[in-house]
């Protein structure tokens, strides 16, 4: 066994390797390789093949490429355009106008895509030209899109929750259920923040758009039906016990293909683009998981989780103190690491400590995902910031950073609410399971 100091040195080495620009999977593997070579010897290194097989031989991981594929199909089938138009008809008269449409469209698209980056790129592509034409403030526009897109990893089906559940043996269905209420509350808080800012400074939202008639608004609801139906089918089959998360993802893909056919967007070239993008993203995620699984094995053999829990027991820190410490830890780490990498790299050490303190693993999964959301919009590594700026195509990224800052502060307050009121995350899974 090595002590807490040795674990800290290993962690700093891993972060340093990532900051040099090495691929995340390579940095994780090198950290595991060096630790195994220095302390455990050749037999542990030779076990890498077995660890790789056992880590990937998990049926639940098949859901990852399927949900990615579903999101790619919906992006290219034009669902987002219709969704944005429909929500614009209903939300345009609120203080902030189309800014609320950004949040609403992000919420709906998150509920079928499972990816924050895909949500940011998709909603940004649709919304940015319209809002520039209408004279909306650039900072508030880009900030609302970047923040709204973070809901992609909190609302089900979240790819990050699938990976968390796979790594910690936590029920994917319960995690999905636990993300619904916090996700909707956070979306509502985003809209309250936008309304408050625009009431104080109406010029940021441009001129108020004319109201749509009730017949026009009701007719536009046809565009919101596909994502709602797909979400209900995917989640309903899981919660009714008719399908596993992987099987429900496959059902979702079939429904997505049906939508593409109905919209006359399905073609060989479109399917080729969807599959290439799905393979690229899935390969990246699963390669990181292979390296992380080997690192997890090495950490376990070295006794680092036991050393850490023993250290906490000696210090006498309780669950609240540890959660507050982890909140600061993930806030700082999220500024320098990509969020998925941050979760995979830290879980092997952090999760045994969470179990030792009696913290509910489902609640902790939601807490961790919200901290990852914050990492998506904090510089200098916040992925959503760069995606939105890339879609914008002009101006300074500082506009996006300043625009996202109020949402970061709001999300930190939301984490505090989640700590004080854990039933926000646990109520629904307790009712459904």
C-alpha cells in the first residue's frame, strides 16, 4: 500500500500529463503503467489485457454508441429547427424573448441526445443567426446557449450517467430518474435568471416579437411531438421494466429513423455522416474507459482507496465537510480538465470514500454531474464555451465567458440547494423503484 501523499503525487502527475496535451486515454494509461511498474512489477502490467476485456465486456456500455447515434440522427433530420420554431411561438413574449427559447430547446434536445456538446452545437447553429438579426446582446445570447446545453448530461438519457453507473455499479434507471427533477428545476432557474436580467436591462433582449395567435401556437406543437414521443418511449420502456437502458437506446434509434423518414431526410449520405460521427465519439469515450479501468485496477491493488478512507477517518471529517471539499475540488479541476475525463479519472479514488461515508451513490452521481456541468462553462477548458464560439464564428471568446459567468454562479447556488435538499434528486427514483 502507498499513502495519501503517494496518491496525491500520482494524481498531480496524471493532471500534468493531460496539461501537456497528451490524449486523455494516454495520460491515464501512463499513470497506471508507471504506478504498476514502480510498485507492483511485471505481472500487474501483463494483466492489462484481462482488465481491458473485463472493463469493456459490459452490455450496458452498448447504450453509449446507440444514444450518440440517436442524437446524430435527430440533428440531421431537422428536428431541432422545428423544435426551436415551436418554442419561439410559445415563449417569445416572456421578458428575454428568444433567450428562453434557447433554454427550452436545449432542455428538449438534451432529453433525447444525452450530450451537452451536441446540444450546444445544434442549438447554437439554429439560434445564433436569428438572435444576431434581432439585435440580442451577444454575451447573454452565447451564455444562455452554453449554459442551457449543459443540461445534456443531467437530463436522461445522459451518456455521462451511463458511464458513472457502469463504473460504480449504480442503477442506470435510478440515475436517469434522479436527473429529471434537478434538470427541470435548473432549466427553470436559468429562465428566471434571464427574465430578471432582461427586466432590469430590456435592451439586452432586443425588440419584443409580436405574439402568435392561439391557432398558430397550437398548430406549431406538431414540431415538438417527435422529441417528446422518443423521450417517453425510451424512458418509459426502462421504468416499466420492458427494456434495459441498452435495449431502450436501440428502440430510440429506430424511432429516430422513423422521424427522419417522415421528414424525408433519410439518405445514405446522411446515415454515413451519422455513423462516422458516432464511431469517432464512441471510440474516444471507450478508449478513455479502457485506460481508466486499468488505472482503477492499479489503484485498488495499491490500496489507495483504503488509505484515503483511513485518512478521512483519522481527520474526523463528516459527509458534509467531504462534499463541500469535493465541491471545491471539482470546481477547480473542471477549469483544467475535460469533464468526462475528470469524472473517469477521479471516481476510482473518490467513490470508495463516498461509500465509506454512507453517501447515497445515486445522489452523488447527480452531484458529480452538476459539477461537471459547471466545468463545461468555466474557462480555460470549458468545452461548451469553445463550441458556442466556434458556431458563432466571429468576435472574442471572452463574450461567451462573460455571458456564461452568471449561469456559473447560479449553478453553484443550485449545488448548495442540492446538498441541503437531497430529496430533489432522490424523490423520483424512490417512487419509481
